[in-house]
C-alpha cells in the first residue's frame, strides 16, 4: 500500500520518465544490500513488518529441488546475478538470473523499456544486455550460500549465428554449471533476431539433446544421483501444434520442466487506453494483458505432458487469484516480473500470505 501510494508515484512520475534508469537504481540498491549480511537481514525484517511473516506450509519439492515457497522472480530483472540475497530476503522462493549469454553484450539501444500504466504492463526490447557468462560465473562463485534455489537462464549471443547456437549455449552452461540449481533455456525472447527459430522441432531437439547430454556427463563425473534440471521457456505466441512439438521433444530428451511464458509480440489484449505510440513499440509485452494467454499455454502444456514435465507458470501474476488460475491450469510454481515493478518489493510475501489464507481477494 505504501509502495503504491507513496513510492511508485515517485518512480513513475517525473523522475520516472527514464524507466530503465529507475530500474537500475532499484537493482543497484538491492545489489548494495546483498553485499552485507546485516543489511540483508534488515530487509527480511522490514518485509516481515510491512507485509507479515512468511506463512508455514508453502514449501514445494519440484525437479528434485526444495523451494521454500512457490513464488519466484522471473528472468530478466537480475540479469547479472548481483542481488540474489536481497531478492531472497524480499520473500521470493527462488530467483532466476540472466538471461546470460556466452559473450558479454550491450543489448539494444535505449529507450528499450516502456511502461503501459493503464494496463499494468511493460514492453521491453532489452536484447539480452548482460556481462556475459564468464563475468556472471565469477560473481556467482563469490556468493554462496544463497538460501533459495537459483536458476540461470541461458540465451544465444547476438554475434553467434543460429547454426552455431548449440556450441554457444554449451559454452555458457560449462562456465555457469557449478553455480545454478537449475538451468533455463531461453529460446523465446522476441528481442534477439532469429532466436525463436530455435523453438522449431529439429533445432530444439538438437539444442536440448546437447544440453541434457552435458548435464548428464557432469552428473556422472560428480557422482550426482540426478543431473541438474534443465527447463525450457516457451513463447506465448506459439500455436498449439508448436507447443505440442515442444512437449514431445522435451519428453523425448529428458528435459525436467517448462516455463510458460515469455513476453508476447501480440498486442490484442491491450485496452484502448494505451496510446498507439506505446502499443506499437517493438518488443515483448508483459504484465496483466499477458495473463490469460499464460494460463491457456500452461493448460495446453499440462494437458499434453501431465505430470511428466512440471511447469512454472509466468505472466501477469498480480494477485493470489492469478496464481491460483495458473496452479489450476497445471503449474507447480509461479514466476513474476512486471507485478514486482507495479506492486512493489513485498509482492512475493503478500502473494504467499494470500495463497496460504485461502482468502480470494481481487488484489493482494
Ligand atoms: C524488462 C524485462 C526483461 C526481461 N528479460 C528477460 C530475460 O532476459 N530472459 C527471460 O527469459 N525473460 C525475460 N523477461 C520475461 C519475464 O521473465 C517473464 O517471462 C515475462 O515478463 C512475463 O511475466 P510477467 O508478466 O510477470 O512480467 C523479461 C521481462 C521484462 C519485463
């Protein structure tokens, strides 16, 4: 409430015109906090005071990992893994960092992030700006223990041609392997030219076969009972037949689970309140207008895969009812990003409490 009434207007007002620089300042604060155990504990305490303590009984065991609660932070917020301890202190049950690419890259020119306030949405065309797999691996090596499972999202470097994508992803996986509890293959961002072609059956098959193969090799070398989980993140713009292909390939190749969904290039769910100049920005749309599509895709994937491929539902989760809708469609865990920006730093805790209390509020 304090966030929505007092802090968000500051961020979204005059000072907030440059959306990305506000985001960078917030992330910088969380990174700074993360460097001190005492500050991180203070953040956890502040969340308890502002939003209440974490309810009991929200733990989940999925993909062989133990999650303290089912509400995770989606990829793209902490691209370089600078703020995991602070994000865990805010109450997220897991954090997916990245997307990380084999080579460091600046991403697309700014502006590349836009707020569609009337619709509680964002459009972004960041283009995988990140410090690259080596730098992120070095940072993660200094950071353990982290308290919550950490996923690492892997993407293709822009300079790497599509036909060399497999080696590019494997290069990132090799560097980051010791530091991830699970790995997510990002082949669904609309902001790297050609990337989504990797969702086509043959290319996807080659890519996931190589990555699962590498995870199995590493598990055998280390004497691990099971390889670290590999997840595939899908685009909401795939047709049903293409979603079915993804499920088949993932089941054939031993992928551990799916994340549904990434941002959409569709604009049909936007309201008439959004100015055309914003609606027509190139990039991926996230937030409230994505939610119903995320539910549909999750349901379709679950119908095809059943319990053989656990799902992380993602897209427009602002309230407990949204999370419930995704659970009902077959998701085992939830991720969010846009509602963190709109609803503030206690969103994970508030969602957990609302889910635990079985109340059905329209908003948490
Ligand atoms: C600014 C921004 C950057 C993102 N970057 C990534 C990314 O690097 N990798 C990725 O897999 N998804 C990325 N996403 C997509 C989110 O992880 C998520 O799938 C999507 O935003 C839908 O969830 P939401 O409606 O809760 O935001 C990004 C989203 C936003 C808004």
